[in-house]
């Protein structure tokens, strides 16, 4: 039956009044009562359901947000866990609606969609507190407080915070691994602290270098995993994979740490991505089945190995991104604990609480330091010098060359001399011209120019001091 104009006007007006009523009720979110989603249509008429008002009531009674943007996943605060839990399939959101009233699946889906469209958006996770198993620890003051929905946290440590914690096994193990060397002990504590802090304090790779067998570096990594990882919070992407795999960056992004135990003895062809990650730069990351996005990397790198890393690149740009901690002690022989005994000690509540206390105490100290957050370590300095020599393919050639030679000799003569040296020293794969230029520039802090004036006003390509 056709609807005349008068009837149509009445229907529009009635619909308009309902929308106004809903908006009026939204203005007082905080005082909505259960059942407010049923709208009275007059005596003798069945009330109609307002999915908007049920959604508003749910948002009033529960803490719900999308992260990290308007199109991000939905998170609901769980007061028992003290965390915002991802509601990837909207099961939790729908369950809330179903328990409130007898409503249809269509109505519940409408409620869910409305919540998605108007819920708060969180751009970043908490950056002020360590989220321990039993509460929140303020990074800069060490003040402890109970969980609260006002702190947007989506993960927590599997360890309780105890400011008076002590574990003799952990204390003695770290001391023994470091051979009692105080700067090394400090560096280990600083490594723990960097893992719990969401921003990079140290723009270097912690490179745990085993000098002897059974040196304890893997034990330290087990301490980190036991204390800080609830599962999936620590990645294990090698520099080689990061350089060659377009999806590797997404595996690292947002993690507490990227820990590589036993680095492959393979040359790292491109150090660009790892330098970007270590310095907190932006990286284009890509997930399978999804588009790429440009993100800021804040994940510290910890690498353990019994050999120096092999970078195709050499020079100060890579050298200054390494903090090599040599481990000289050997646990081999009499009195050594089995792997199961050691693991049992490391995963004890006492051990985990002590490692967390070490991290929190050191983080407090680091955040209140002036200057570098990393304690200077003479053992590390010596190891870095050895790495520089080991990683520079021109080290032998440069033994009898100084800065003055490269500033006073034209380029063609320099490279010809290098090729002749390679032949006489049985170096069958000389470095090509472009790489040779870069290595010399990095080694001496000079630059290559197409035109350089030499003695007698001769102009040739060559090197000159940087301005």
C-alpha cells in the first residue's frame, strides 16, 4: 500500500525524535542505566531496540579502545589481568552484549560495529611504567602501584616485582661470567634495563662474545627470556635475515628485544637495516598478506656468538654501533651445572624477581644519568679494536700507508699500487674501485674528488680533506 505524504512526514518526525533522544542520552554517558537501550514507542506498542544506546552503555561500563589507529584492533581492559586484551574476533565484545539482554545476533553485530566506529583510539602503548606480573613500576621513580585502565598496556612481564629481591645463584653467576670485572657486570645490568624500557637508550648492539667454551653468554640470554618474555615478546631475527628478507622487519617491530643466540658465521651483506633498527630510525616493514608501513624501530639487539661478526661494510659507521662484551670465563669441567639444573635455577621465582630488580634499579640509574647511558668498559674497547682490524679487508695493505700518502698521491696511482700489492701478496680477489674509495674515506675521514690539485698544479682525481 502506498504511503501518502502526511504519513511519510509523521514517520520521518518520529525517527528524528528517536535520534534526538539517543543523542541526549549520549551526552550523559556515565549515568546510563541498564536497559536504556529499549525505547518506548507509546502505550500498547512494542519498544524498539537501540544498538547505539547499548553500545554507549557498554563503553560506559567497560574500557575499550582501538590501537594503534582508527582502523586498528579492538582492545578491552581485563581488570583481573590488569591489561587491555586484544579482541581480534570480537568474541569478548559480543559476549558482553549477549549477557546484557536477550537480543538477536543482528542487534549484537550492530552494537559491535557501532563500538568500532566510536571507541577511543590509542596511538601508543604505555611509556611510563614497567608492567610487572603484580603491578606497575614507574620507570623514572621506581614507584609501585596497582593496575589501572588509565595505563594502556597490552602485555606484561611474567615476573612479580619485589624491591627487596635477591637470588644468590643469579648474583654469583653474573659475577663469575664477568670474571668479577665491574664494568662488565654493569653492562649486563644495563642490557637487562634496556630490554624492559620501551625506547632505545643505547644505540648499539649488545654483542656477547665468547672467548672460551661454556662461557655463560647463553645463560644470560636464558635469564632475559625467563624474566621478561611471556611468549612472543622477544624475536630472534639474525642480521643476515634482516638484510635479505622483506618480512623480517615486521617480526622485530614492537618486540621487547631481538635476541640472536649463536650468530651464523656468514657475511652480513647489507648493514643498513640493522643500523636503522639500532639507532631508532624508521623502517619500511611488510607483513604477509598486508601492505607495508613505515614505522619507528625501538627494539634493542642482543647477539651472542663465539666469533666476530662479518660485515661486508667496514668503517666507523658500523664500528660505533657495536658494544662487544667479551666473556673470558669457562664453566667447563668440575662443578659445572647441567642444563636442566641451571634452567631450574634461572626460572625460579626468586631468580626472576632478582633479575627484574636489577633491571629496574639500573634503569632508574640510567634515566637519571647525564651523558652516555652505557658504562665504559675497557674490555669492550679492546675487543672493538680487534674487531676493527679483523673486519677491515685493507688492514694489511694499510700497515705501511698513512694519511699523507692518500692526500698527496693521485687516485690512479693509488689503486694501481693496491692492485700490485694484491698480486705480490697473493690476494686473488682485490676490492673493486668503488668499495676501495669508501673504505679509504671511512678509514681516514677524507673524501674522494674528481679534481684535486697536486704539486706543479697537476689536477687529477684523488682524495682531499673534508671541509
